[in-house]
C-alpha cells in the first residue's frame, strides 16, 4: 500500500510504506559507492559498461548535479531509494526521457543493491514512482526495457502492472555489445488484457 506522495518543484519526494524516494545528495556518496562496488558482479551483466571513474567522488558529484538540473527542467526524475526506518540506501530508480504534449510519457530504469534484492523494495518503488507519474506529473504512459534473460527484472515489471509489448533490436550496449531488449509499458488508462511474451 502506498503512503503519501509529496512533490515540490526543487525537492521532489515520494513516500511509500517502507521507502523514501528522493534526489541524490552529495552526502550519499559513501553509501552509494560502497553499495555499487559490493554489488558490481550482480549489476554489471544488466547495465551499460561502467566508465573507469564510475565510483569516484567526481563522477558522483556530476551525477548529483545532473539529477538536480534534469528534475528542475522536468526532463527526468532520478531518485535514490532509502529505507524509511534507518535511511539505508537500497538502490535507485529514474523516470527519464519525459515527453510532454501528445506523448505525455517517460521511461524508467532502476537498480537495487544485491543485499537488498528479492525483498519487494523495487516493486514498491516502481509502483510509487508510476503513481506519482500518473497523478502528479500527469503522464499517460510509462515504458521500461530489460534484457530478455533478466527474469527478475521482467517479473518485477509484470508484478508492477507493466505489460509486454515486444522486442527492440539492438536497443542498448550492455558490456560493450548491442543487445536486444524486451519492452514493457504501464498505461494510466489500461484496458488491455494480459499480454504474454512469446
């Protein structure tokens, strides 16, 4: 069950039953670097290749600035997942490529640290962000993509109301190779029945 969703122009926040979703801050660097480092083997098969400076403070500072700028511009909403009872950093979720006008849509991407996986946190975060996107941002369509063999990501999307729509050829470079991805979408007014991947 979702809790209260809060948003301000400069400090967007989404509160769910167990989580606080907010923009990254400079003080998050150590927790972020440790979580990404210890989860590297868990995350890298599903992500674009990490740059040589990926885990440095300089790269993180650039990430914080980008998050603040794109949030204020309304083009993206990059959020960290913090557990409410102890403020532990669990991962991140980004609503990106926000398109207005006739489209009213955006795309989500996400990751969770290995020690916090399979505990329902990402499903809760996705539902909270999608609710915020539909009710506060007035979007109509949220898209997501993942590698066909990423069973965990496909399951969390399907359990969060996303439906399979097809395959995008050579969608992203993962570990230096162009890879096909399966496409999912969640619609604000969804009258489709169940859609199964073939």
